[in-house]
C-alpha cells in the first residue's frame, strides 16, 4: 500500500531474527545467535564505573556530544590500534560509530551509488549484506577457502566489473565460516584493491577473540596508500548492548563519515562511550581479553569434541582459531531442509547456510553453529540432539 | 581524492557545528546551541535508576536487544502518546530510534528515491535538511507565517511538483522560528497531504516544552488515514546524550523502518532505553515536565524582557509559547554579516538565519537566539552586548 523507495522496497528482515522467534520455545537450545557469552561481561567493573560517572559529572554525558566521538575514547583506541595491531598511519583518523554496523552502512552510503557493486566473501555477515542491499548495491561473491578468499576469483571479478567501489572482508574468524585469511592472501587482497582502485572495508569484530594460533597482521596494517577503512567493535569484547564501534580510516574518509553520521544519529550514546573509555583505562583491558579468549576457546573446544564424538565423519567442519562460529557441511545424501526441521523438532536451532549467502541457492548444504551464547551444558545436550537426528537420517 | 557517492559528495558539516568552534573562546556567551538547560537534568533520579539496573540484571541490557526497541519503553510511550496527545490508532505501531534524527533520516531513506522532493518549512531544522540532502533529495521550501506554513504556497508547491514524497513539518515551536502552527493550518496540511498523496513527517521534539498557552492537537491525532509518521524525542525532556527517540507510524511503515534500522545500527543503546522507561514509570514524569516547562518559560521571558529593553524597536521578533528559540529579524539598514561579526567580537554568538534556510540566500536578515543553554546571567549579559552592538551600528 505504501510507496517505498526502490532501495528498501524488497528489503526483508534478517532471516536470523525471524529464526529467533522459533527459539522462544521453552527448553529449546539455540546455536543460532551470535551473542557474546554472558560469562565474559565485566558486571562489577561496569557497575563501579557507572556509579562513579553518575556521582561525578553526569552533565558531561547527559548533554549532546561531538559527532566524531568522545575524545578520550578516540585517543585510547587509536593508541591501542597502533600498539597492539600496528594499525594507523599519520594520515588516518579514528572516529566512534554506533556499533560496527553503522560504520559499514555509512561506508556503503559514502562510496556506492545505486547500481554500483561491492565484492565480498560468500557467505558473509548478513547484517552487512543487508546494509549493502539497502542502497541497491550489487553484491559480487567470492568463495571462501580454508585460508580465505579465492584470490583468482577475486581478481576475475575485479577485472570483469568496472562498477566495484568496495571490497568487503572479515579476515579474522570470518562470520559465518570461521575461516582466517592467511597473510599471503591479505597481501594479495591489498595489492588487487590498489591495482583496481577499490577501497577495502575491513570488518574485524572478532579479531581480539583469538584462542588458538598466532595473530596475523590486519590488512589495515599494510595500508600505506590510504585505501583501507577498518571497522572495530566493543560488541564481542565488552558489551553488544552498548552499541559502540569505531572506524580507522584516512582523514578525508573519516571526516566525510562524520558529516554523514551527523545526519544519521548526531552522535553515539555518550554514557556508553565514557563507560568503554574508563574500562579500557582504569581496568586491565588486556587481562579481560585474555580471560575472554580462554572462555571462548574452552566453549569452542567443547563443541568440537562433542561434534567429533557425535557427528562421526558424516558432517565436515573447520576448527576455527577464534570467533564465535563453526561452519558445517552436510553430505549429499542428507536433505538440509529435512535435517534442519528435524533438529528444530528435537529442540535445537541453528542458521541454515543459504540464509547467510548472497543468493538463497548458495551454501544450501551448510549450516552455522554458535558456541558463545549457549551454556556448556546446552552445548553438550544440543550437539547430542543433532547427532541423534544425523544418525536417524 | 576519494571518489565519494553522488549523494554525499557535496555534503558539508553542519554550519552550527562549525560555528561552535568559535564559541570555545574563553568567556564567550553562546546563544547558538540547542542544548537542554542543565538545570532540567534529573541527575539524582538517573543515578538511582542506574545503580538499581547494574545491581539487578545487567546482562539484560549489556547483550543485544530487539531492533524495534525495549518492549516496556515502547508500551509506556504508546500509552502516553494516546493518553496525553490522543495520538495512535489501532493501525499504528511505536518503535524506538537512536534519537529523532534517526527517525527522520530513515523516513527519507524509505520514501525518497534520488531526485524525489520533500516539502518543508523554510527555514527549518538543519539536521533534518542535511539528512534529506544526504539522499540527493530536492528541498522545496514553504514560508513560515506567525501561525505556521503558508498554506497557499504549500498547495501551489504540491500542485506543481509530482515528485514530492514527504511533507516535513515541526508544528510546535518550530526550529528555528519558534512558530506554532494553528489548528486550522494543521487540518489544512493534513487535507492537502491526503489529496496530493504525500506522507507527513511530523517532527515534535519540543511539544512537551510548552510554557505559555494551550496545547494544540498534533497532526498525528488527526491521522485517520495512516499518512502521518510522528517522530518524538527524549532530548529535550530527559537527556540529549542518551540518543533515544521514537516513531509512531502505521504498522507497515514502522515494520519497514525496523528492517532499515537493523542495517543502520542493529538497535538503540539498551541501557538508555531501560533508563528512560524506569524514569517514566518510577518517577513523576509529568511533574518533571511541568518543572522543566517552568524553567524554560522563565528563561524565555527573561531573554524577551532583556530584548525589549535593549533592542528597542530596531529588531523584530516573535514571542514563542514553547521550545528553545527566539527568531529575530534585522531592519534593512543593518548589514547582517557586519552585525554578526561585531557581536562575535563582543563575545556573543548565535546562528545567522541563512545557515538554517534551504538556500544561503534566504533569511539573510534573520538570526536565531537560544535561551535554554545559557545561564540567566549569561542571558542578561549576552543580550546586553548585542544591544550595545545594535546601538553603535
């Protein structure tokens, strides 16, 4: 009945959100979400900081703030990005956004005209794909191999399409595949973006959640030309509900993003920005991250050992070095829709792979399991139930 | 150097923000901002609520929330909109947004293709005008008379342009003119929107800040057809820094806005939503508003009496019944640029009218004064300084 704009007319709510309605069934176990583990939330620290903030100068965060963000938080993050990840040249600027999601949406609004294209991993983070779709941008998918994007496919795609404006990638523990891109491929991606004059949008929400292996340099750390927009987030290392993320990008890009953000929401909730800054500076942030990595590592290993025992060799899957997800592929003789329905009937839900793909006809034989949100007991029980369904099929 | 999209290429930072850099001059008095008065912030109540929240169930607001908002806040606002303003039919839905600014930006994204037009008061709220510009939307201005939009001009504009998708209006204590639209004109605006098949975007950030006269029904209360998108805000009645606003719109529009918001920032900061809900339900919200109205009324009357004494009859201005602003017009023999520069040199800043107009060649003889942010003493001193500049010119 209402005449919506072309860009939003066909937009659908996230499949995951729709899926989540199922999961309110009492007793159901959900491997579908991507919430941080409640065990990792630093309740006591945040409670103390909040009490201190309201007791000292509440007007400072109850009034309007600057669009580019709370200066002490920007400086703290900028320094950490440099010290811990060697990211950030003199020509770069760090600004605060309302969650990494906003940084991604604004980058698309800033660089893509309608009909332009973005090349990305297929499958990828559904929130980003939907943001790109909301600007009528064409999505060009590149397969994900065990060490990241298929570079030949990427180059072919860049060669073939002259309307590509952004190269979107999640190099660390990619959502949903759990894959980490090798250093060689990161270098190759950077060189190709440079050669084909495309900006890289590097999304790194899970970077700090590495529980096995060694850090691999972010693509942003290779950025001598100023072609990488790096997006980071507090959602997995502090709190998702506070909606605080950040963008490290060349000054001209960051300044334009500030102007566009001003129209979007004026500035990010100021209480949350001060809270994050105080936590980083007054508490042991690196120690908190180390604890959190242990928790996620334990939960991932638990799920993997349950899968090893229960799935046998019928389902293939990777062993991620970090992040929140395990990506599984069903054998050809199992009908994925039937499998998914039977699991739901048994009381376990997860996200079918094609819901996370560029086209619903891709990744139909895959599904994504999350190990951060469920309790240890739910992991054991839930994988047990999936295993029983597999055996009966 | 960077190839930005057409829609953001020419976007400029808000003139007010640029202006604010001047105002950091020590001792300068600013009538330029639109901050709520610090006297109106309920520090103690928010401190207690915050302590209670962190002491009871912090996981509930530190984890991801629903895109459409925190349900108890939605219900509370919905009920209040109905009880206090007779707004909201059965076909309407209320959702939470990250400040009214986000509701306005999303409405534009949802209804306007590039090249479409929005008709609005001229001058108007710069944040909204910039949001519309960020989608390459054509702005069609209608003059503001002492009782609101010039209805003849509005009808002519609607007749002439077939690409108008939204009619944007601030009926109560309009920013920047301070004008309140009469009930007759509200009805006429509604009828014209209906006849010309245009959605109304009713922006009401100041509605509760009425300190003289009687409430006039919102346009949304006339909306039997489902053509009004109403945008409300906590910025002027609780805190601007929390970035919480709300949209009351027909279900289909609200649902589409939820999908588009999901791509924009997933959801609004959850702590702020719970804080607002607790304040509304556990404290005397109506009493708080009544106190706040008294404070704004006192400050407005103080500024007006200083102006009456100091400006003489050289400057003409309205006497607003609410809101945050007084709109002034200079006589033809005063050069506005010279006036503005001399006031700044004397230590007082304000916003020149043409910075708030659709074109910088409009409203060149006007300027906007804010009375909510400065202290009473600053009001007396600042108006004194402007008066001295006027006398010397």
